[in-house]
């Protein structure tokens, strides 16, 4: 009996234990299933979200592709329209194969009045052509009309690949002067070469090469250092303004756009020392080892070599090397700024007979440093520009063309120290009206010497500036002799202030038509002499009517 109770209790306990364990296992399995269901739900939800994101991305790509297709279609239509326009010659642009040709230029009728006559056309002489107060010319006014500044240009360019541009530019006007030109009946003035150059440009390398006749690298630029971006004064006067540094000269130029907004350039430019101050006597003088005939500073061009003939008797200097100009330009986000240097090498040839010990070639280095800047003081309304150049033998680069060098008693070139400066303000008062004002100066320092009682060089204080001898300023001493007997009249300084404006009364599909007017006061001062400082001045008024068809 007792055994049965014990067995029943044991069985019951075991049964309860089995039921308890089984219930726990079942509950665990249920929890696992619920966890699996939750994980599946999370996984499905993530996959649904990923699928939805992919769908949204595909829709956005479809929208972008549609927009790109529409833009491409619009660009193609615009390009086709421009091509048709160009092919028809509208805007002066034509297509010949893969080359685009663009015609430019203008027709001008200019009026010129000077209070003192210079016998000059639209280009004002800024030094030796300015008459002194004692001369007859100073009391005669000058009135001229001219169409000779009318200009024609042609630009050709093409792209052999996506990164290369080949271009060529040609520009001419009628300010050439030959022996057959006249102002009497036919006014038959000949064409002259202004610019003719080719350019190779690689966008991927930031590199450009220019070869031909173009504005000098010393000229101020509006952007970069590329041709056709020169910041030329807005004057009617074809000689621009005193203090403006410029040449149009054959050259080889290398340009590198080495960083966004930064450029460097090297230019090898044709040398030509102009307005040489040959201070040696023309006849033998006691105590002076040389005379002018013993020293060759230049040679007259001959017709056989295409540097003379037809009334052209220009003297060409015998410089051994090209002028070397290096320049860097920066556009940091406001304005355009430049720093540059010029290197020159002058040469003479001494042919004096024995016993002169310094026969043969005599050379001297010259050059200068300069800076330019254009500052948009009030963007799109007022621009201020400034430029300067200082050095020895840099007179050629200024608009007034001061003397580059003198010759010492040994026949060696002696570069004259000079400085040029220009400040300008350009205002865009109205969309059709541009106003400008410039003030410029070119100053030369004395470069004189004495041999015994004889005075030589540039600006020697022993020279006389007598009224009877000084009709115009001079870049050379007329003779050499004892102190107080030699005519000097050497130009020390030239200044000019000029104001004017352009009214573009028509701008449209048929080009631009403009009327311009300017007033300038030009002043020339000589070095002091035994009779004191001498000088001359001129008041100049110009008007211009121009039509730019393209």
C-alpha cells in the first residue's frame, strides 16, 4: 500500500516535471518564431526601402537625362542658327571648311584742331614736333580732317581637337606714308601693317604661343596676357597719351596660365633703338678722341633689303639681341595687375683710325621694371588704371619716344635713365556713354659729360637754350663745342592731360555707330641751359564719327 502511494507520487512528480520542461521549451520555440518573424519583417521593410530608393533614383536620372536632352537639343538648335547666321555673313562671320572668319574694323571721319601747328595728321607728335613759344609755328593754329585711321581687321580660327585652338589675326589702316601720298587732290594714302600674328593655344596645358607683329608685352592688358586684350586708351589720337607704354612690334611670345587667374609670359621682341642721342662732335675737336663719323650707331635701310627706298631713309640700329620682356599677371578676384621687366642690349661700332685703342664693337645693357593695374572702383561704372615704367634706355616704350641712349667719349652707348607714368579714369555714365580722362608723364634724367671745356651728352647744363636756336625740342645736341656755344634744347619732360568721351548712339544687329570728342593739353620742357628752362605746349581738340559694321 505504501509502495503504491510512493509510486503514484513519483509518477505524478515526473509528469509534472515533464509538463513543466515541455511548456518551457514550447515557450522558447514560440519566442524564436516570433523573433524570426520580426527579423523577416525588418528585412522585408529594408528591402522595400532600398527598392523604393532605387526607383526614386531611376526617376531622377530619367528627369536629368530628359533635361540634358532638352538642353542639348536647344544648344544644337542655337548652334545651327548661329551657323546659318555666320554662313550668311551676318555679323561679319563666315565659315570656310572648319575655319571661322570674322571681319572687323571701322570707318572714321576725324577732325583735328591744334592751337600750335605740328603739321601732323590724327597722330600728335609729342616731343620734337611741339613748337616752342618763340617759333612761328607756335603762333599758327592747325586744322585738319582725316579718314586715314579707318581700320580693317580679319580674324581666322579653328579647333583641330577639343583642347586646341589655332588662330590668326590681321589688322591694317591708312596711316602709312609713302612718297606718292598727298593731301592736295586725291588724298592717296597707303595701307600700313598694324598687326599680323598667329597663335597656338592649348587649354589642357594652359599654354599659348604667339608669333608675328602684335602689341608689345610691355603694353597693359585687360585680362590675361593674350593678344587682342590690350588696354589701349580710348583716345581719338592715334598716338594715344603721354605715359602710355606701347609698341606694335614683331615678336615671339610664350604664355602660361599656370593657375586660375594667374599668367606668366616671355616675349622676344624686335630691337630698334630710336631717337638716339649722339652727343659726339661732327668735326674734330681738341681733347675729344672721337667724332660722330667715327661711331656707327645705325645704318640706313636699302631698297634691295626691303628696309628703304621710295623716300624712306630711316636709320636702323645695330642691336645684337632682341628685347627680352617677362611679365606676370594676376586677377585675384578684383582687378587686373601686372609686373614686368625689360632687358635690352645696345651696340655701336667704333671705326676711328689708329692710334685709337677702343676700335670695334661697344655694347651696353639697358632695361627697366614696370607695373600696371586696372581697378574697378565702382564695378561696371568707374574703372581706374595706372601704369609706370622706370629704367635706363626705355624711352622707345613711351608714347613720347624719348631718347634711348647717348654716346660717351669712347663711342660706347650710355643708356639714359627715364621714367614714364599714366593714370586714367574711365566712367560708364550711361549704357550708351563712356567718359575718360588721362594724365601722363615721361621724364628723362641728365646724362652729360665734359671733356675739358667741351660739353657733351644729354641735358648738359652748359648748353644754351637761346630763342634763336630752339624752335622745337631736341632729342640730340645739334653740335658739340665749348660750353655756352652749343644748342641744347634737349627734352627733359613731357606731360599731357586729356579728357573725352564716346556716345554710342546706335548698337544693334547692324553694328555700332559712335561720336567721340576729346581735349588735350600737351606740354614739353627742356633741360635747364645757360639761358634757363625752355619749353612749348599745345592745346588739341579732336572729334570722330565712326561706324563699326561688325
